[in-house]
C-alpha cells in the first residue's frame, strides 16, 4: 500500500499544471530518492531508508508503465513521451 504513497504529489494539479508538475516530479525524481537514501544512511534512520526505497520503487514502476516526469504545460506531456497519444491510421 505504501508503494502508492508518492501519488500524494498529484495534489498540486488541483492548483494548476505548473504546481502539479513540480509536486509530481518532486515525489518521483530519483535524485530526491538518492538524497533521501544518503541522509537516511548518515542518520541511521530505518524509516527514512524505507521511504527512500518506496520512492525508488514508485518511480521505477512509473517508468515501466510509461509515465515520466511531467512538463508544466499538461499532465500528459512527460519526458518519455505523451501519455494517451492517439494513433493516426
């Protein structure tokens, strides 16, 4: 269940797409998770280590499913590609 905790970062989209992209990307960026791991290891804090593992796992799951870091123009525009793009036949 905690695997989906980073989805709280989507609440920024209730304000506007720019704030949504910022909060979404902060909860899914691997650099943020790496900083959390280092901080947790220095402090020896097991709970922060688990939080960092959850961040890594969630961002990896997002990448596997095709969801990338968001651009500030819309939710569907990611660094991987557009989400829900329509195929032209």
